[in-house]
C-alpha cells in the first residue's frame, strides 16, 4: 500500500507519497493530483481509495493506493 497526501496550494493541489521524493500537482483537484503522482511513479494497476482525512490539516486529502499484485497476494494468503 502506498499512502498519498494531497494538499492545496495556490491554485492547485500537490500530491506526495510517503517514503518517495517525487511529487505531482494538478489544478483540477486532489484526485487528479494523486493520479498524476501514480503515473509519475509508473504505478499503473491497482485501486486508489480516498480515506478519512479528519486528522490532517484542513484541505488535505489522504489516498491509499493498493497495487494489483498486493491485492492478489492478500487473496492468496
């Protein structure tokens, strides 16, 4: 699982993944910024889920990305 936090900036949204140095930004919204980050990290197959963000500063959005191979391993184990 990859944890992605998206925060609002001046006119756009900046996405960063915990443990990664890469970031991505989009003006359309937080989901689009998270997807742009996944593309930049070359993570194609999987499920992106928005999570409860109440514990984060206002405006921040939390996503979890579960790669396809992780889901297959969970099903087998």
